[in-house]
């Protein structure tokens, strides 16, 4: 959003002060640049989201690991649509909206910077530091259940990369939300409730 707005401001600044056609009509070249740059940040986040989804389901889908069927099973309420659909709705709301916001604000918005400086608000979002990278990746891993540690480790590292590459907390939230949405749909399709 910062990049998007900065380019809009640049366009307005140039068109108001430009004496030559190229500057007076900056929208002809700034809007395509804005589309490409902002689109690239979104595409990068979406690419990471899909890759992370593949990492989570890979052992069961590609390597024939045992399915993870023990966990929150909404089909126990299937015969009662008054409770079944609200349960599914709240489960997805938690999975796709609440968890990505809460976790990304904490892991990448706060802790990734706090490890660098306890006055974390002074540290620009997306500033790279090896210790910070390692601490957040490992802590993110251990915040998940033991069977999920390998996938969570790679996920934590990749979401850190999104933070460094895009310097945008919103991009981290987007990547996490898309991964979780895909994972939730896959859980419903395969009934591998252990991934909730």
C-alpha cells in the first residue's frame, strides 16, 4: 500500500508541475509501473502461500504418509445444519482471518523486530537480522504441534522471507491467510482433521 500510494503521490506531483508531455501526463507511465511493482509483491506473497500449502500437505499427498484423521471433526454435527454450518463458518473465520492477523502481527510485526531492538517500533519492518530470523523461525515452529514441526519450520522461514522481500506486514498476512484457506479447503475435502 505504501508503494501504491507513493506512486500515486508522485504522479500527482509530476502532473501538477510538469512542463513537458512526459511529466505532465505521468499517469501514462506511472500507472503501468504501479501495476507491475504492486502486482509483483502480491504475486510473490501468493506464490509463497501456495508453496507453503504444498509443504504442509506434501507428506500425505505426495509421499503417502498416514492421513491425519484425528482432530476437530465437524462432521459430528453434520445432521444438524443449525450447528454444522456456523461451526464451519467460525472455523474458517478463525483459520483464514484471525490466525493470520494475530500470528503475523506477533511473529513478524513484533518479535522479528523486538529481537533486534527491544524498542521494536524503531526497527523498520522487514529489516533482516540472522538472530531475529532464527529466533522467530524456531519459536514459530515450536508454537505448532510436534507432527507439524518440519512444515512449521519451513513455513516460518518463508513467511520471514515475505517480510524481508516485501517489507509489508499486509503481505505476510495475505500469504498466511491464503495458505490457511487452501489448507482448510483441503482438510474439508480429505477429512484430515489433524491439520486444523
